[in-house]
């Protein structure tokens, strides 16, 4: 395998509202589609052998747009789904900070102690993130791979690639439509690129 290009899905209305989506299905908005048009141009000359995507609609839309004109079609992989936020799902960060101040503190400073009713544990997301990387190493030989996922899950994939513990996920945060490049042989994060919207012409 050459490199893993790890992309966080493009923007949705809930992203712009700072509302947690988790496993809830929310489609891309117009700004997200513009992000992908810019990214698609930047990736035109990059040879991609395989594309993997989360099963959630915002990731599948992102992968489908980037796969246009390529020979490979996106393959859905359930290990790439976003963390289930439980009781936080569908709420804005402002509301979460008001209702769950102690849990928000744990999220920021002690994620290993975070417990949210009905939510998936970060430790468990880390396990499936590492499992996905092992699968790529075993099957995706001598080709670049594009992976489309989500904020929390992608940060934990990057943790696993760098050999960092899951509690350091905050160091690997990605904005919508930004790309991290994992050097497959070294299993290190090569670069993280934030993509800005171009002004419409």
C-alpha cells in the first residue's frame, strides 16, 4: 500500500449549526458540495486504487462525488461509521455545554473517563479504527486508498496510525472536507490539509 488519504466528509447544515450528528443521517449542504468540487480538482491527478466510505449518507455522498470519473467505486465499511453520541445526538454544542458541563469537561480533558448515556465508548471506536487499518494493510497492496469518514472516527484512525492512545484524539482533529495523509509503510501521519471554499465565480 502506498498512502491512505483520510478525508472527513464535507459540510452539512448540522455541522454549520454545531449540532452533533453521530449515527444520525444528515445530507451534505451546498457549502459541502462546493468543498468537494475544490477537492476533486486537487485530487484529479492522484491515482486511487480503492475508495472506502462510512455507511452514513454524508460520507457516502462525499465518496460518490470524489469517485466520479474514476474506475473504482466506493466500498461501504461499517467500521468507518461515526461514534454514536447517545443522549448528545441532535443537540447543539451550546445546549450540551449547558446540560452536561461535567461530561463536556471530561470530553475535553479526560476522554478515557467520559460516559454518555446511550453512547458508544471512545475506546470501542478506537478498536474498530485500528481493525480497519489492519484490514487495509492486509488487503490493499501497492495502491493509494481514499477513506471517507467522520470527525471522531477519523481522529481515532489517525491515533491508531501514529501509535497514540485514544485519549489523544483531540490532537488529530479534522475540519469538514480536510484531508490527512497517512504514509502506509511508516504508519505515520504525513500531513493534514484544511481546504477552504473558493469564491463562486
